[in-house]
């Protein structure tokens, strides 16, 4: 199959692969990449935000290279392989006459281009979506045990990449409901579930932390048409650039004449409709809809081969897209090309080196920044680092791993935007300010867990509420070192007011939170004059740090 691909195809492919390798080597990491590099330092079957595939890609890359390429090498490999798989999905015999048009189409898609070198969960998601669709194409032509096993493996790989993969599997199934009675399809499902079982077990062991975060705890806000729905519609244009009218026209004109074309159409419309509906509830990030690029490459290219006008226009507009994209990619490396715009890939080595020069070899604790902590560690080699998350932020991988244990009791540099009396500062070129101070014998207990029975709670109620505080640490914690408070939040869980409370232990003479044990308290909600309070949570401050994220948000009647 690969031997039938013309040499010209491989010349274009090699050029893109080499370009991505060069880009990967000279572009500083963006913050999410640093975070996933941090994942890879401790391989597991799951992580707070995502399944483990992205960490595996970084780990493999690091076997071959150091530095930025040691994070991105496998992304370059997967993106090149993805282009081959997309080509194999196209059956039109005329395709070999228009190879350069195919590469312009693929290269001109903005995010598909970016994920050719960035290492993010969408990178393997795109690759395994293509693998899944190509395997499905062969499966519906020749059902059998072999194709079922392969289909199951790719479904598992999809789900190991990103939870959004469920949309790919669901909409392909929806396009062919006869699969529900197909024994080979069920075999594929069983294989996928078996391969995915280690992640299921990880979720079980970690109290479904990832699912809870994505379904209930992601930051949100009041609906705004401009920010949410209009933003979604703008994203539909942004992912294709100037070629977008013809890309979507090809979708509208394509008929599902066979099961594979029907699967491509269902997948595209299904994802777009799903996230359009979602836009009435939350902001849809651009990369969430990137899955549609895979079926639309196949749909658009087939349409180009049948329509000379579309072929000419997509090629011309795609070339303009390509020039703009190459210029922007150069700007990722050399910031002055972007004038006053600073992207995440600019200046990270510099601020990390400046802080390292200031603090030396002691551990650094970054407050409310799972982004800065791994970036600092990556560019300085300094470990450990820790992200101390307070009640105004969100939980992340640092909330569930052992990073807190590595800094407790040590002298640390504490970097926080909330500091009023910093002993050192650093201002980035984009205006970002790092403020820090030194803390001796750093002590934090962010894993203390506050829970309240699921009983109706009324604002300003006089009733006593039972509070349970679980201490997961292997040491007793003196209550004198702790302060308790109630953080009142609006309907979107944004803190509005935090009021200190003094919970009363139900057992007399309770002076400590016993190690790996639950201590019971009672307290009364403090009075608040704030309006539109929707939730509250009980939070704890240890050793005068800002209050943490110790309890789940409790709805107020």
C-alpha cells in the first residue's frame, strides 16, 4: 500500500517533517507542553486533567533527544504518519495528479499545522482518529477478527489520548447502527475496554478525579453570546483560515453514498453540533473542535478532485494561508516578527534563569500556577517544584501527586502574585511580574479534605452544620496551625467573599487532626451581605498561607 504512493508525495512529506523538527528545536515550550513534560517525569495510567498518551509521547521523545525536541519529537513523527494515513483514506484515482494540492490543503489548516510539532493531547487524538477511520474503512469492506482487533486497539488509543475521543467513536457508530448487532464490532468494543481497563482502575483509585473535574469543576462563567456562541463560530473559521468557505461547501455538497462517507459526515456534523450546543453553556476552546479536520481533509480533497473551481480556489487561498502560517511559525521563535504580541513560547528561558539566579538551588513553590512550576523545572533542571493551589484557583496534577511532600519542611522560594512584601521580583518583556520571598521550614497541608453531608443548606441559617476533616498525612496536625473559613461563591463557583470560622470539635480536648483519620466538627455559616451566592466551600489555611481548596462546592438553597 505504501509502495504505491508516488515519490513526489514523500518529497513533500519529508520537507514538512524536517520543517517540524527544526521548529520543535528552536521554539521554546508553551505552558501546557511543560505541564505534560511534568506528567512524563512520573509515568502513570492517568493524570488529573487527561489520560496518559501525551505523557507517553514525551517520554518516548526524551529517549531520543534532549531539550524542546525531547518533548516534541514524537509529535513530528505522528503528524507525518497522519498525513500518510489521510492520503490512504482517499480512493479517487486522480489523486496522484494533484499531490501538491493535497499538501497545501493539509498544511493550510491552522491547528492541524500547529499540532505538527506542539505536543498536546490533541496531537495523538488527531493521529489515532485517522488510524481509527482508516481501519473502520477496511472493517466495513472486510469484517473479520483481525480488523476487529485493530479497530479495538485504535479505539483504546483514542481514549488514552483525550476524553473527547468518545465523540469520534459515538458518531461513527451512529452513522451505522447495524454495528450494534455485529459480532465483530462487539469484539472490537471488548478489546478496547480490556485495553482501557488500566485507566478505568486508575480513575477508580483516584476517586474519578478527572471525570469530576471535566464534568463539574471546570471554571465557567455567565453566558455571553460574544464570548461563547460567537466565539465558537469564529473558531469554525479560524481552524481553516481563508479556505473555510470552500471547506464547508465541500461538506454541504458531499452525500453519504457509502458507509465510510456517511461516517465522515456524521462525525463532522456531530462534533460541530455538539459543541455548538455546548457554546450556550460554556466557552468552547478552539482545539476542542479540531477533530473535524480529519474527516474534512478527506471530504474536501475528494470534492476538489471533482470540482475544478474548488480545486483552484482552495489551492490559491491555501497558499496564502501557508505563507501566513510560516511567518507566524517564525514569530514563535523570534518574537520581534510579531511586533508587540508575546506568545507563550517567548521568554520562558529568560524568566526561569532570572529566578534561578536569585534563589539558587532551593526548591521553588509557585502559588496558583501549574504552568510556571513545570516550566521553571524544565528550563533550569531544578527540582522539586510545587504548585500551591489556593481557593481562587483550581486543582491539578500537583494536587494529587507527591510534590507537596518533596518541599515540606524545606527552605523554599515562594513565588506568588498575591505577595505584598516580596524580597525579589522579575518583570517579563510582556509585562508579567514574578514576585517572590523566602520561607524557612515550609509547611503546607493542601490534601486535608473537608466534607459536609449532602443535606440542604440555607444561606444565613442558624443551624449547626457537621464538618468532617480527613487528614491523609502520616503525621498529626496541630489545630493551632490551621485556620478555617467559608468561601462563598456565585452560581459559577467564583469566590465572592471568604469569612473565617471556628469549627468546634465534637470530641472535647481535640487538639490535633489525627494522622490518616477523620475529625468531626460543627460550625455555623457566617453571615454575608453578598447577593447571588450559589455555593460555599469550607477551606483551610495552614501557617498563614492563603486558604486552600479543601472541600467541594456545596450548593446553597
